[in-house]
């Protein structure tokens, strides 16, 4: 019985890790989009 609980806890931790990685990827994407926006604005002003 204990192994089923261990497996469940491990799966839950893996799911939380996956969700955290997805959130991080989304943040990185937003940062990259913002940087590209700023680069375009700089390009227009020069």
C-alpha cells in the first residue's frame, strides 16, 4: 500500500514541476516579446 502512496506523491510533485516549468516558459516568452518590442522601438527612433 505504501508504494501506491509514494507513487501518487511522486506523480503529484512531477505535475507541480511541469506546471512550474510551463509558467516559467510563458514568462520567458513574454520577456522575449517585450525585448523584441523594445528593439523595434529603438530601431524606429534612430
